[in-house]
């Protein structure tokens, strides 16, 4: 039953349909239920002069989604001291490319001295790829023959201090979140950074593949149990991937989305905009 120009009531069946639609958009059950609860509250408390069409409910949900996404600051933290940005993620998520694109983006907006560290000691191609990115962004490049990634990072931080580098961006190997050896390795890298700089990484960014849907949430959980993340980067967000899971990353794991990758081109890593993201999700 619906009263126009006043309180809008909606039956449980409609709520279930909305919940299903949210879950199909890869939003977790926890976040979907939170969104429904917020909408119920608003319908009870507010008067609306609109016909309760599908568009009306989508606009309400979108408003609540943007509120969730805005609760956490998406700005990249940069201080007037040595900044260490650590990248992690599973294989094939687009880490090395994201590191390279970020170095290029930062080189355009700041005159700080940037250094890229190839701490992926498993994949020779990743080292070569990063070297090319360092040339493009006019950054210092650091790699080493050491097999232990934490040792590479140790040496890199000494080198960075010596060269008076402002921003160190560390690329690491892709690791499956259920591989305990590789997960303890990323934890060791974090500890090295903390011991060498007397503080944790300025930013610790987890790279997520925008096409991997709710699988990404399990990855966030595992990485967050191992290292202190400060935010996520979501790659491969083209017109086909809705990536509603991003809302759950923010809500369920209290992490801001710092950047999104929307294509192959160099300039396709862009700072996250919650309004644009919400509008695209509920088109």
C-alpha cells in the first residue's frame, strides 16, 4: 500500500526483490541488509513526493551507498618525510601496472622524488615491466639479485634514504591468500618497513580485480588478517564489471577505495569518486 506525498510503505516481498538485486550486483549479504535497513528507516521517518517506482528505490539506495563510501577518506596519504607505499594482492590482479600508473600519476602532480622497488623476485617479467614504468614516470628504479623479497625491501629503504627519496612504491609478488608461506612473507616485508622507518607503511594498498566479484571479499579478509591495509585499488573496472563488492569492501572491512583502474591506458588509473561509482552501479 502506498500513500503519495506522504509516508511510503513497501511490502516485505519488494524488500526481498531489492535485496536479491543488490546481492546479484556482488554486494555482500551484510551490506545489502544494512542498506535495506537504512531505506526502511528513511521510509518510516521521511515524507516523499515521488511515485515509489524502481528508479525511486534505486536513487535511495544510491544515496545510502555514497554515504557508506564517503565514510572513509579515499585521499592518498603523503607526508613531508619518507613515504612508503606497499602494494599487495593475488596473482593477475594488476599490481605491477597499478604501481607504474600510480608513479606516473604522482610524477605529474608532485615534484617529490619517487622510487619504484621490484620486490617481486619470482617473476623476471615483473621486474622488467617495472623498470619500463620507472622510465616513463622518470622515477628511480631499484631491483636486487637477492631472492628474499624482504631483503630487497631492506636494501631499497637504505638506498632511498641515501638518495633522499620522498616516495617509495613497492611492488610485490602475486600471492594466493591461502598460501601461508607467501602470506607470512608479505608480513615480513611490512615488519621490515616498520623497523627501518620506525612506522608502518604510509599506505598499504591491496589490489583487487574488478571482475572477480565476491571472491575479492575473501581476499580482503585474508590479507587484512596478515597485514595492516590502509585501502584498496580496484582494477579492470570497465563497462561490464559492476563491482558492487567495492561497497562491501568499504562497509564490511572498513577500507577506503583509493583508486580504480578503468582501462589499459596509462591515464586509466584514477582517484576514486564515490558519486560517479554509485551512479554507474545503479544505471
